[in-house]
C-alpha cells in the first residue's frame, strides 16, 4: 500500500476531486460508466439465461434484486460523501 491511501498525503479532500471540476469531463465519465453498467446488466442476463438455464422471468427478477441493491448502496454512499447519515424515518428533524 502506498502512503496516499494510508493518510500520509497532505492534499485536502477537495483536491482529490479536482478531476470532476470540469463539468464536461465529469459528464463524459458519468455517461461512460452508465453505459458500462447498462451493458453489464444486458450481458449478465444473457449469461443467466444461456449458461445457467434460468428463464427470462427468473433472470429479470434476479437483475431487479441487483438493481435494488445498487439503488440502496447509491443512497448510502451519497449520504456518506455529503457527510450526512441516511434519514432514519420520513420526518427527520434537524436540531441545532
């Protein structure tokens, strides 16, 4: 492991995200990653049906579970990056 991942680095948190300061580059990166995720979903459903013998409904339901897990992970990761915890209920009161 290098020192940069162990905290020996002196850059600030915002300096690590300088790659995304350019909106065009950030949007292109998002489009590329979204396309890669979509392609992997398509190819994985083909694999489930052709190689494992799962029917179309079973493959679709298994992909639905993966999509739900990704959505929950995205919400949690977004809350962690912003510096907030996930809301415990529908009406979260901010005090302070």
